[in-house]
């Protein structure tokens, strides 16, 4: 399958990981803007600046006619796939695309109204936020599918056997939606050797690997990439349930992950599993095996391509001449 993939180039996004996975099974040409130095600075991402790469077809004005004219001679896309990175750009003349038009939205629980507006330009909508499937359908978007986040086994895999911290966290503590994540982490820090760092890619996986337990608190019940990245690192994940997110459909509490439901339980569970090394490491191993077996971006790319293949065949049937 030939996939014209469009997203804002940023090496630590779902889009970048999916591009890598799709190139294993498809012909891929990429298009879109590149994250600017100003935005890297604003989002505190300058540490990954050297990993940023431009797309094969740079973003000019979003005119799809112009994009199609820049494709190699004879290279006609079967699918145009736009992937959300949180940095949006205008796409015009979408009708010029004579192929399946698909999109993958990541944080629909945070910007649903925007995603709904964008979704109307596509034939197929994938979303990482499970409740958004019905939310889109209720508003007239028919072909909607849940594709959870995942891990990149090479980037997020286990980096070391050495445990330096009782509890680790990588990411943003004060999310802007509420301060519960920062509050809970500070409670852990008062009782245990808890370590926080804002870092990315392999360095992030290293911090996860060096932590006996990795803490997670969802934002508005979203299913974070962190869940899968932590599990791939071989450390035990201690997380809230993120009700409705699909977490408990993918992973079993006390087998692959450990779920807390309030502050008291968070502290009790952290204390218990820091005292019981064998139980903690058994869960960490089970979680790692599960995520690597079923929840890598290779798995997600294969699932998306299977779904898109169906719509490609339907489109071909619709455009066949009748006699």
C-alpha cells in the first residue's frame, strides 16, 4: 500500500513512531511542517532538536494539489493519512486526493470540538481516546475506530538492570488541567526516593528502567503514551484507572500493572511493592511481555493498514465502471 503521511515532524510523537512502523509494511512518503525552534523552546523540547527531521515534501501552503504534483511520477497514494501531533495546519483542495482519506487523533478528550471539525474532511477516523469513538459517531462521523497508543520497542525498551530510584516519573507534572498529578507525586516524594526528570526518547526509557516503580496519573482520563512506554522499559507501572480509557481492557490489574484509586491507596501500594521485590518484578516482567507482544507501534500500524485496506477495496469497487 502507498501511504501519503502528513504530520508536523517531531521525533517523540505517535506520528513519528507510526511512520517508522509503517515503512516496514508500506511505501510511505511524508508531508507536513517541521516543528520550529520557537515551539521546541516553548514546549521545553530543545534537548531533541538534533533529532528533528524535515519531511520528504515540506509544507508550503497545505494545498493538496501542490503536494500531489510533488510526488514521484507514477506514485499514486492509496491512502492519505493525517496524524495529530498537537500542532495543526491547514489542508486545502482535499478533493484532489482520489484515495482513502484518513486521520488519527491523539488527544480528543482535550480538544474534541477541533477534532470533530477536522474529521469531516476524512473518510476514516482513528482515535486514541476510546470514548471519542461514540462521541464522533453521535455527531455523524460514521467510520471511527479506536487505536490506542503504543510503544516503540527499540526506543522504549529496557535500558538497564540497575535500579537507582524507588519511584520515577517523566513528563509534565503541572498539566494545566489540574494539579493532581503534581500533588500526588509530591506526596510520594515525601515518603520515598522519588525522581522526576523531563526528558525524551531513549533517555526517558533509561529513567523508567532505573525506577523500581513508575508513577502515572492520567489527564482527564486519557490513556497516555506513558503507560505503554513504561511497560516496555521493564519497570512496574503504578497508575490510576483512567475510567473509560480502555486501560483495563488491555492490561490486568496486579498482573501487568498496578492501579490505585485514591491518594491513600497510591501510598499504600507504593510502600507494599517497594517492600516486596519479587511481586513487583513479576508484574513488571508480565507487563513488559504483554506490551511487546501486543502493543507496539508495529501492531498499531498493521491494524490501521488492515482497516484502511478494506476502505481501499470499497473505494475501488465504487469507482469501477458499469456496463
